[in-house]
């Protein structure tokens, strides 16, 4: 992987040059993991990777964490500069940056660190590094795509196994706990999230599972994901308990058509916002436009939400290797909600679904 990370660092350096940046200053985050494979926790002690056009990258770390950085193989990719407890790490970063006038700082950098860097380098302007790193991370290589496919398979199998047991009479929290157990049993190293909204709670897109008991004729929105080998899954399905009401059948059919239409729209060269528009148009034409209250999708990879964002106003053309969710929904306050979500990847001429769990309305016990 050292050669792969070396290529990423070179591409980041070149992208920074094209953007007119003197340096990228990358704190512990998915950005740092993507560029170097190093994944330390964000702490009050400053750690940052400085990537400069035409120069070797430099990793600034506390002395007590230097052995960890070296054991990760970073010394083959970057110069490692450590600072002691009584040193000023911001002055050290200032020396590495030199007379840089425009710096890109990672979005996840603590405000306390950013403010100190601004004090230390007052002549520089600061801008989000995501403008440079986001487009690089958005296009997945073959290894990343395989990790995302595996994570998606784990999510699909989790859904299949969940429905072996009855949902009726269980609480939302019971079902969320079961989802967590299954995600870990499948091989994920971490549970990312579990959303279980039943009956009227299904109308809250990010409902926090609670003590409500699931009842017959409920619509239940199940939205969950885990992390496998650093890469995330995210899938949503809506099921009916015992029987589906006429209203649920109608709403579900609209959402299912919207999701399918958005998937068919996704292909290289199509602006990201067009995928959102295609889903939204189906829902608007059916009279539910005001009840689709969120974007159609988001990128996924080393983070649950990352570029590209499938939303009105994002004119970025889709490119092969981009991976994102397609998840339209309709939420009827006080009664029900429906969301169907798959992760898809853009291929050379179209798109492919990474999730293959059934998308037809499931009637469950």
C-alpha cells in the first residue's frame, strides 16, 4: 500500500498546485487516512500532515506518538518531524509551510488548532482542503470499490437475517440492537448507525430508536450501516408488519419508482443534481413533493457522508468510480414514512448497484 499512498500524495500535491495553494494541512481524519494510511485519533496535541506542491510531505507529530507513526510505514512516504511537550507545534508548522500565502486545512481540523495556526501564520489565508481532496476521494480505485462491495454485501445479509424473526411486538430499540449484533456478526469492525422508525415515527428520517412497540399495519423504516476495512455501508428498506395499508402501498410505489428513475439517470457526465431532480420529479408528479425533505444521496467511502452530494445545485459531472447513495423518501407526518436506499457506483457507461436486498415491499411478521 505504500506505493498507492505515494501516488495519492503526489496527486494531492498536484491538485493543490492547480488550486493555487501553498500547502494542504491535514489533521487526523479520513483525509489523513486516505493520503497516508495513518489514522491517529484527533486530540489536543497537534498532529498534521503538510503536503506542498513540488516538495516532500512532512508529518508533524507529538514525540510520544512518533513510534506509532513510524510503525505505520509513514517514514517511507513522508519526513516525520516530532515536537516535545514544551515545544510550540504551530510555530513548527509555520516553519514547514514557510511563506505560504494560501493554505488548505482539512475540514475535520479542530477549531482550536486552526485558530492557533492563523495566529502563527497571519499573512496566510485559509480555505477548506475539501475543495482539493474531495474530488480525489470521490473517485474510488479498484481496491476501494471492492471494500465497498463487501460492506454492502454485509448490509444486505444483515437485512435478510433480521427478517427471520418477527418485528411485531418488539420495540424499536430491540430491533436496533438486533441490527447492531448482526452487523458485527457479518464481519464489520464497527456499527456505524441504526435507524428504526415505526408507525408515525417512520415520518422522522433520522428517528432515534425508542421504546415504541411495533404493531401490525405499521410501516417500519430500517436504515443502517457498518464499517468494514475502513469503508462504510448504508442501506435503507421499508417493510410492512402483517399487512400494508392502501396508503403505504401507494407511497411505497412512488418512492420505488423515484429510486429506480434516479438510478437510471446516474451515468458518467451527468451532473449530480440531475440524479436528484429525476427522483424528485417522480415524487412531485405524484403529489408528494413537499414530503420529500432531504437530498437524494451522498457519497460514501472512508466516511458515511462524503462527496459527491446528490442534491440540487451540485453541477459536478459524475465520473466512473464515484460511489453514492440513492435514497428518496416520503414522510407523512403522524402516519408513516418510506425510504429506499442503495449504494451505487458509476461505471464506464452507466451505474451499478452495490446493494441487492429486495426493493419490493416486504410484508413481515
